[in-house]
């Protein structure tokens, strides 16, 4: 029986206990800040990132996972006797899938043992796809079975979020359909979603508290009548608000799994501090 190893990138920001339990390999995105380069979630953590961001005169930029890091991750797993399934951030947000393809091609003798999937998502919406495959692999599923499971999970996952400002998405070039909300008054908070792999604007709601109420309503609607449901909160340097959001949604939806997590520094550099969201997988 073939052994299947799952690889993803740091924008999933799956909590460490899950990474360790299911032996998931994470390749880090790159954060560039002035003349310094950091590996997302490895050499810079969220606490340090937001502390520095609050006083920074130079804003950070980001870059996709390097081809050599992809190649190394794949090679190490193949050397241990694994077949490799890589599930990565939406290709409409990042060139990470392309890096993975190039990393696979560099291992010409072993490339047939590596499969790459575009999650069409990010954060824990991608994380749930990764976990679905990793859990199946741990139970002895084949590569084909794991791939089919990710394809199904991709249709069952979603992520919605509220940002304090669109400025970070705009500056990073990830604003997508939310462009039409630029210039929104400060007391109007945009509700955004990842749809077809891109950031899209849904609604503007007066005050952040009402926006979060509406966010929960949307998630309740998206998951209604579907079982099982898995939920995850995501926050950018607002852990208390993130925990409260998850607790409120959990009380209404009664998921089989609730995961509290932050967003990685790379995602935070695009979403901006204060961002709050909910990701789900429903019906799988």
C-alpha cells in the first residue's frame, strides 16, 4: 500500500497540533520587509508581525513559496517512500501552484509520484481540504481517493471575512471585486468572500459588530441542512474577538469540529490588522 504525504503552504495556517497529528508538511510563503526576508510562520510569527506593523514606516510585501523549497519538500518525502499530494493557495491569489509545478518538474525521475491541486481557496477553507486528505491518507486511502476527496471538499468549503480597511488588499493587488467598496466610510464595514478563487465583495454593513452579526447569518445560511459541518475562525491580531465569533457561530451551527486560528503574517499583510472571518466545510 502506497504511503501518501500531504503538503500545503503556510497561508492555510493549520494549527500545529493538526500538522503534527497528520504529519502535514508546510512550505512557507515569503514576507519581504525592507532589506529583510522572512519565512511565513517560521522566522516571523503573527505576534511579532503585528507589533512591527503598528509602527512600520515601510510596509511589507510578499512572494510565493520558492521553487527550491517546493523541490526540497517533495524530495524529502519521496526519499522516505511517500507519494506526495500538494494542496495550495488559489492560483488567482498567488503563484504558489506554479512554484509547485516547477518543483515537481525539477524532480524528473520522481515527478509521477507528485500530484498538485489548486485549492481555489485560502486560510482554513483550504485547511479543511488539506485535513480531509490527510485524515483519509492516515486511514490508508490511495492517491486517487485523496485527490477525489480534495475535489469534493473544494466544493464544500468557503471563507467569509470582515476587514477594518480595504487599503491592505488594494495595496497588495488582491482586492478583486472588492474594488467597488474602496472609499467606503470608516463606519461601513465590507463583508468579503473568496469566490472562484478571488476576493469578492458581498455587502457593506454599518459598524463592525453588525457586520460580524451578518457574517454569522451568512455562514448559518451556507451550512443549513448540510452535515457534518466543520468551522474555523480566523483573526488578524484580534484573538478575543476571533474566539467570540467562533463561539457564537458554534452555538448556532453545532459543528462536529471548531478550530480557533489566526491568519499567517503573509495573509495578514494583505487582509490587514483587525480582520475577522469564518471558514467552513459542510456536507462532507
